[in-house]
C-alpha cells in the first residue's frame, strides 16, 4: 500500500488534515490537496516547520530595475542642471546691440556690454548682466538728466519716474544676481470711459475724469487707468469710495488704498501711478 506523506509540495512544510472535508491544508502557504483515500495518509515525523520559499530572483530583478530608474533620474536631473547652467552662462556673456531707433533712443545706454534686449512697439526693456549698485545709481542720475524726474518714486534699488511727454521709466537693480532691469513704455492711449456700462464698477462712484483706458473687464472683475487725475483728485476719489461703503479691512499708503465693501463681497484697489494717472481695480469675492 502506498502511503501519502503530509508534506506540502509548494513549500515543504507539514500539512494539516481536514477530516470533515478530506483535504490537506498547508498552514504556511495555504496550499490544498484533496485526500482521495484517507487510509493512505499518515502523519509524518515531526520536523521543524519550513517557511515558504521566497522568490529571491524576482526580488533581485525588482531591486535592479528600481536602482536603474533611480540612476536614470539622477542622470536626467544632472544633465538638465548642467544644460541650464551652460545656457545661463552663455546668455550672461552675450553682448547686446543697442537700437538706434524706437524707445531705446530716449534713455541712456548702459555701460555694461552684456545683456538681453526685449524691443516692442509700445515698450522696450533690457536685462543688463554684471552690474552693480554704483552702476545703478549712475544710470539713474543719467536718466534724471534726460528729464525722467516727474512723480519719481525712488528707493534703495529701484527708481520710477515720467518725463514731460508722459513716458514711464523704471530701473531696478538685483543684488542677488547683479542684474539691472530697465523698462520704458509708450504713454497710455486714453479715450472716453462710460462708467455706468462697466458691470464690475457699479458699486464705485464715477471718477471726476471720464478719460482713461479699460485694461480688463468682466462682470466680476475690472481694472482701468483714469487720466487727468491729480493727486488731489485721487485723494478725493478715495473719500468718495469710503462714502460708497469701501471701508472694511483697509490698507492705506501715500499712493495706494485697498479696502473691501461693507458687504465684503467686493474688493477695491486704488493706486496713484503718477503723471495724473490713477489705477482702479475691483473684484468680486467668491
């Protein structure tokens, strides 16, 4: 008579007998085997349970794949970083050619020879590389000599002013990377604004001047530049907005006013930019 041993074919551990179901069950790997003839089954000698065998080969393959992916990621990041650095160094050592026409002719040419120019019909800007704080101050002095002194806003590392024709100039020095940013724009082209037609301005009083430029307009948001507005007109408009209910969470400065309407559904931002220009912005809260 052939006697069947109670040994799991999958992991080699001792199997247990379920006499009610005539089934052998491995308590370690869960393997099952039907007992065809219970009499041919005998308990094996007691031996130390054997744990299920791990698929070491498969695990090593997974680890190798993960290591490979990590190496590829490191190589990609390093390559991108090196490429970006090379491009930035090349950019900062590229000499620019100063335009002989357009807005660039209205401002001084920087003494530094490296930089990047952005020249458009209504604006001109240059990012100058290898600049310094002294260079920034000297450049601002030259701009002042050319008449950029109207409504000037001068700070430690920035300068903004208009000339008599209304051209706005802004100069900014970054001590972080030693760059000097210079921007000049065409004066704003203004026309008649019909205040009552602008949905987002319905809670605001109409300014004294109807000359301006609508920058952006939706039912929930609008911003516009209002011309022919002196600093006194600007302060009077702030007072009118307060009377209209914009008195909550206010932040007030010499040339700006931020507030929410008393209903807190609308925000207001006013700025006196200079050269008799006021900027108005309102936005509906979510």
